């Protein structure tokens, strides 16, 4: 299953708050563990890009470039965009894990809005593409 890296935290937060029980809850927990690992890897890649392009992470997490490095800032922003557009690839860790989640989400009856609604759509679309 593929999820764009820029969507990982939304999906993680949605799954974390979703009301699921039994085998579906276990399937969610295993997927969320994999999503957390992919998110940490992305953060590491972001830090590597900051160093590679000569930027500095300042308080609050913003990236700063000196006036003489504005070309590097443009290249850095392009590299960050490419990184966030990449898809993280997830594999089932237990048999039928994704199908359980898909079935549960298709019949999920809790009201969703804003970020949760968007994350639900992203996740269900990814699960439906997984055959």
C-alpha cells in the first residue's frame, strides 16, 4: 500500500483516534507502527536535506539560509517538495491486515470532519488500490 509522505501524519492521527476493536484494532496498530517509522525516516531525510543544501534549523523548526545561499534555498525547497510527494510503501505484517482495515473503514459510521475526513479518504483510497 502506498501513502504520500506528506499525508502520513494525517493518516496516523486518524487511525490513532479511530474507534476500532479486535483484529481490526490490531491491524491498525501494526499499520500505525509502520507509518510512525516512515514518518521518522522522512524527518531524518529532511534533516539531511537541510545539511546538504547548507541550511540551518532554527528554533521552532524553521530552516534558515544565509543571504549568499538563496540559490541553495530554492533548490532545497524543490528537494523538500519532491520528498513530500514521494510515496511511502507499506506491506502487511499479518495476513489479511489491509483487507480487515478496508472492510472496517467501509462500514465506519462515526462522523468525520476536516483532517479526519481527509485522512479517511486517503487511507481508504490507498487500501482500495491495494489488490
